[in-house]
């Protein structure tokens, strides 16, 4: 299973919006970066990802699951744009902020730190485990 990070502006489509979609989930539409589209083409059903609030909050707030592999983006006129469908799995016990991630040298090579503009990105298993641990430890 691979791990990912999905960025969304919470005032446009936030964690609570995805939770409200229930098990049916939602298309991760509107991505207009070839690199991000290609990353979504690698995703498989059952892969998990972090839900990241960009612009407002700048924090990882939850875990999502890929429920449909890459398919045409229903919001695009051009068939080259594809997306996956995701559903909310669980909210993290507490958000992990971008500032925390950037301050921790263990994340120096994380895509979130190196290429902050990329809206969909891979996460290594080690990065995943450290972020989940950060969210759980501080919540105790």
C-alpha cells in the first residue's frame, strides 16, 4: 500500500466537507498539474493519504482512503485531466502543522517541505509513521 498527501483549501473543500460525503466519498477533482495528475495515476484502491488544509491552517488534519483509481475528471473539458475518488477514514487526534514538519529535520526530504506547491504528493512510510505519531503523542 502506498501513502499520499492531498492538499485542499478548507474554505473551498475542507475535511468536514469530505466527512459529509460519507462512504461514497468524492472525486479529488480540479487538479491541473501534470505532475500531480501522474501521481494520482499511481494510486490504487485502498491506498491511504493525509488530508492537508492549505492556505488556511496549513496542517494535516485527517486520513483518507482512495476508493476509485484514476479516471476522467468530471470538472475538466480536456480528457487529459484525471482524478481519483477518496473518502474520509478518520480525523487525526490533533492537526500536525506545516511549521512543525518544517522544524523537524527528519522531514527535510519530504515533498511537503521541498515542493510545497504540489497539490497531490507521495509520502514515505517513515514520514507517515512519524506524522501519525506526532498527532497522537501531542493529543495524549
